[in-house]
C-alpha cells in the first residue's frame, strides 16, 4: 500500500469528464488501487477519493463512511465504478471541503436523499438509496468524475471570496 499524491485545484485532470470504464479492464488493478486509495484517503482524513484526484482517468471513486457510533471502527467502504445519480430529493446548504483544495471550506447545496447506480468492486451492479453524509459523499465524488468541483456550487455572490481564499491557500499545497 502507498499514500498517493492528490491532484490539486488547477490541474487539468480535475476538470475532465471521465468516460465509463469496463469493469473487466479495471478488475486486475483493483486490489492494489483500492488499497492505495483507501490508505491515501484515510491519511488525509477524507471521506472520499475519486480516481482523477490521484491522476487517473478511471470513472471510479472510493467512499469511506465513518461509523458515527464508534470512531475507532473501520469506515464502511463503497467502491463506485461508473456511477450515475438516478434521482435527487430534498436540499440542504452545508459546509463542504475537498482533498484537492486543502484548507478550503464553503457552504454548498446538495440533495439530502439520492438514488445512485454503480458497479461495485466485485463487478456487481448496485442501485442504492443514500441519505445524509453518504448522499453528500456520492454527489461530491460523482461531481469529480464529471469534472466539477464543490467550489462550482458555491453561491455566485460568495465566489470572489472563495477565489481569494484559494489564492491565499494555494502556495501551501504541494
């Protein structure tokens, strides 16, 4: 296992809409790739990590949902390959951050309840209804795979403030 370099805001791969990948192509790479992605995400206290955040153009991500009842318990892992959000319900304005914009937090609106279809790490198609933090994480990672960042969802009136914050934080990113 290895901790991988996370791509940062401004790197072109973060703005690419990634095309679906055949599970059969990805399957032989998954054991090492998932171990590395999980280790990387946990090392920086993240909840999710999309493949383009480590420089790969695979339409896949890992979500590591913490156990709210036991912070020492391992997180619940979701591997989402070729995810598609089928339905969104409700809306909530909530603070969000991103491993590709370290130190930046901003309020964005997300659906509170979603239905998503994806292929899991075993090649099985899943349809899952998610609420709360899991719904937020699915939306955040699918946005990454579509070339969108959470700062794109910030209220337009606050965008100048966000740009200033990025300019100030950017010199500290590796």
